[in-house]
């Protein structure tokens, strides 16, 4: 870390990772510093949908429709093993705007936009199908066939692995990246920034790009500029349940409040992700209230019941595997947490070289990194044109490592991807559903491999095992309480 870098990127979520890749392949020498493990923040908690943009037609945001649709196609090309098409369904509703005729108009317009303006439907070999109207029923219901709007978004199968693949690609182009490197502060000395880690190390650079996703900047000269943003917590529930083979949006009607919420049920690794709920208060997994979880479970129950599922609330509670929670930027002008979410990433700058970027969608992280580096290029002739829309990311052609991989492959993975703990390997490196309970034999094998590769002593091994047990038992206690 001693030499000077062109840019320091703070935060190893999808925004920091895509930024590192963009800077590295365009000719700069960047370094990424992540305080915990890579992809252990909000980026591991997303609903995993790569939004194709059709939803923005409702608000007549044509630019957003096209941007997202193109990004879906680009990510499918550069990350073919991480990104797959996801069939989506929206049922016909009682209002005119939700009638099959409006859906027909919307899907026809979307198909034309996508074909004519180089979207996901424009190329012959595209894996994406046209949006249409479909008369069908969703899996596991006894209800009659209904009309649905049908379209294809994409799904990132493993949102942590894609973050790591952006980082590996950047490293292949000369970037550096460190996990467990907690940044304490940033200061400007002359025209060089000094980023200080909490362990006392410092890194010098021309630019600092803060993708740490906390509202407060790490650079005190910027502190007052972030006042217009507030943190909004967002939550999904993961169920050991099969709702449909497609991702389906279903209304949940609260009879007491006469209020309807739209919930999305997305199939993922033999489970279903459901959500999303938004809160103004900062909710974390450690402090999440049982009552909040109960309200969300009731919403889910009403939604499934309304769609004709035969499940009781008690059964549904038993099927709860885990909770995803993350923080997103909202504007402090609006009170309603969902409505307050910002539509484009927030970019603040000190006018010299410190930039704070707060992302709002996993889907558009690469695009926003590209746009941001384009603005630097206007004043920095070291920066080349972007090729991130066409270069396939590292590791995307190799089969991902799983628990059934050989010891040798898992050892390689530990060495090559900066694994520091058993949790890093189990929850963020292996291509497994991290919400299923790993059995003792699996954990012991992983522990042995990590201990040998990292040279851990008995005390450290015991500590790591306790951390894994803690994670597992906290999951168990959560589902027991929810009953
Ligand atoms: C429940 C939920 C569902 C969502 N669903 C979708 C979806 O379906 N599709 C979609 O496109 N988007 C979705 N999103 C939004 C998307 O997940 C986020 O916009 C995106 O992951 C934000 O990425 P990030 O890199 O900015 O933040 P993060 O992933 O949080 O990364 C920031 C990183 O910075 C690190 N950091 C913080 N402080 C420091 C420090 N001092 N020093 C070093 N490192 C630091 C953190 O540890 C963290 O790893 C969802 C979000 C949530 C919460």
C-alpha cells in the first residue's frame, strides 16, 4: 500500500467493484479498500433482479427504460455465467392502467423501443424474449388462469460472485484490492489525497472515489453537503417455498388500512425472495424488531392468499429462512421511505479529486461507473475510452466453486480471492444458497481447508467456528421467534 496510486476507491460493494474495474481497464492504477469482506454490505442483500426497465414506462421515463434494458444486455454479455434471463409476471388489475389493454400498449411500446434503440431485443442472438400478454396461472395455486403482463428482466444468480469478478478483472489490469481495510478519514495535502486506515496505514492518491454507501462522507470538508440525503432501510424475506417458476408481482391488501402494497416473489436457488419493504429508521439484522418481521410476514401471507395459495400464516412463518437488509439513499425532503428513494445515484465532489458516489441500483453500477470516469476523462488525458460494455469479466467462463468441488479447487479459491474467514468462504465465495443451514461435516471440512491455507492456530479456528455457529443460531432463533 506504500506506493502512490492514481485513485483510491473506498468500499467493495458493486459500486466500488465496478468503479475499480472501470478505472483499471481505462489506464489508471487504482486501489480498493473495503472495511469488511468484499460484497458483504447492501450488495449481498439485493432482490437480485437486473431490472430491464419496463417498469419505468409507468412514469414515462424513456431514458431510464432504455438505459436499464441496454444494461441488462451488456451484463448478460460480460458476465454470462452470473446473469440469466428472469421471466416476470404482473397480474391484470381492476384499474384502467392495470388492464390487459394498457399492458398490451405498454409491452408493444417497450418491444419497439428495445428493438429500435439497441436494447436487449435488438440483436438476433439475444437470449431475451419480447414482452407480451399471457393467460396463465401461477404455480401452486388452485385459481383459474388470469391475464398477466409477461416480460424478461435478468437475475444475478450470485450477487457476491459478480462483485468479486469485477474486482478480479481489475486486478488482472494492475489494480489492487484489500478487504478488512477500514478507512477512517481522508485529507488533502497539496494536491495529493491521503486516505488513512483505522490501523494507521495511509495511502496517497490523485483521486478518492468514495463508494462506501454511508451517507456521511469520510472527508470532513464535504460533511455539510450530504444533508439532503437520508438512509432508507430496505428488507426482503427469503422463504423455503416455491411460489412460481417466474418472478411474480402480487398485491397485498391490508383491510384495516385499506391499503395495497405490491410484493415481488422471485425464485432463487430453490427458495423464494420476497419484498421489498422500506423503513425510515435504520434497521439492521442485529436490531430488527420482531414486530416489523411479523408485519412483513402478514403482508406476504395476504399476498399469497389473495393469489389462491393454500398456506397458513403459521406454515409461512416456518418457511422463513432468512432476512435481507440493506441501506439505500433517500431524499430527506420526502417522508414516505419508498417514495423518497433517489432515482439516479448521488454524486458529490469537493471540486478537486474527492468524489462521493451513492448508488441506488445494483443493475446500473457498471453504467454509472463508466459515466463517472467519462467525466474524469474530460480533464485527465491518461484515461482511455471505456470497453467495459464488451470485455468479459474474469472467472465468468470457469464453473463456480461449490461445496462439491475438490479440496484443491477450494484451496485455490481461498488463496486467489483473499478469504480471511470461514464465513467469507461459505457465504460469499462458494456458489451455494447461503440461507440453507450447512451441516457439521460441511463446516468442518471448510474450516480445515481455511485453517491449513491461512495457517490459523487452534484459538483462531475456535473463534471462526463460533462465528459460523452464531450466524446459524441467529438464523434459527429468528425463525423460532417468528413462529
Ligand atoms: C433489500 C434490497 C433489495 C434490493 N433489490 C435490488 C434489485 O433487485 N435490483 C437492483 O438493481 N438493486 C437492488 N437493490 C439496490 C442495490 O442492492 C444497491 O443499490 C447496491 O447494492 C448498492 O451497492 P453499493 O456498492 O453502493 O453499497 P454496498 O454493497 O453497501 O457497498 C459499500 C461497501 O462499503 C464498505 N464501507 C463502508 N464504510 C467503509 C469504510 N470506512 N472503509 C472501507 N469500506 C467501507 C461497506 O462495508 C460495504 O461493503 C436492493 C437493495 C436492498 C437493500
